[in-house]
C-alpha cells in the first residue's frame, strides 16, 4: 500500500466521523427545542402516559371507584332482596302466630273474657224424706249433675266453660272420688260454680226450661240450683297436661291403610 493511498483512506474516515457528529448535533438541537416548547405549553405534564406515575394513580383510583360502586350496588340490591324476603316471612309468621293463638283460644289454653251465665250447684240442707242411701244421694251434687249442666250449656252455644276455676276442655274429666268431685284431677267440693261465656239469654232459657236439667234438681230442693246472667266473666286457661301418649296426627291417608 502506498503512502498516498493511506492518506486518502485516513482522510475519508475523518470526514465520515465529522459528518456523523454534525448529523447528531442537528438531531440533539431539534430534540432540545421540542422539549423546550412542550415544557412552555405544559403539554409534557398533561399527557397521560405509561411513564406518568401521577396519571397512573389517578386512573387506578377511577377504576377502583367504579369497582366499589358496582359492589355497593350489588350489596344494596342484595339488602333490598333480603328485606323483601324478611317482610314476606314476617307476614307469614304473623299470620301463622295469629292462627296459633286462635287455635289455643278455641282449645281453652288461654284465658277468656265475655258475657255469660253463672250456675251455682249446692248440696241440699234438707233432711231426706227417704232414709235409704238413694234418698240421701238425690240431695247431693254429683259428677253427673255437673256434666248435665255442662252439656246443656254447650248445646246452648257456650264458647268457654269453667268449673270452680278449672277450665273445661276436651280432655277434662269430671268424676266423683269419695266425698269430693274431681275436675281435671283437682278435688273440689260444693258449692260448685259453673261459669260459661256465651249468649246469656240463650243459655239461661236453656237451663231453666221445664223438665230441664235445673228444673229436675229443683224438684228436690229449689236451693240446690241457681242460675244468674253475668255481664262479664273471666275464665282461666286450662292448666293441665296436653301431652298425648298414644294419639298422633295421621301420616298417610286411609286409602293407603286399606291396601
């Protein structure tokens, strides 16, 4: 290689570097000028770019708020749905409780107030004409006398009945046990006070009809039976046991029994 050729090659490389530096200088100046213009107009701070932390946080907050609003709406809708179901359940519970209280009232398991009649049965103080045991018995109040009065009152529309403070229901047993009469298993002695809530006039007329239950008793002694209309009575609730040992609601129809 000659010296001339080396000089030419060295000069060519030098000019290439100079040209490259010149182009880079122009590009750098243009970039500085553009950045200055953006800074003066505020454009560089208003853009929402990937490398802008403040803008990214704002966008994340907005997204979170939209998510929270959606969740709140779901919770409110769920709350409304539960409130509606609760209201329906309360209505059903109130109706069920009302039916239950009515059933207990009809069964005599609750106290009862109302107008009615009061019957007082008392052993006679007269001396028996017949000295035989049968002559004595007709002057005493027995379980059969009490039951006949109760049956007559029920036939006359009595809605609630009590005997000496014992509520009479379907399970009530009235029977003589020696010198006393047991009502619901509780011993009681005359005078026997029978109270019944219902139409006072209807029950009074039914008891005092000719050849009726009280008329027959009065034939031996008028003082043995007395009936009074009452403007207001208060009857206690049945206090005995309501446990059934053998009876229970049917689990299937009678048609299935016949198969």
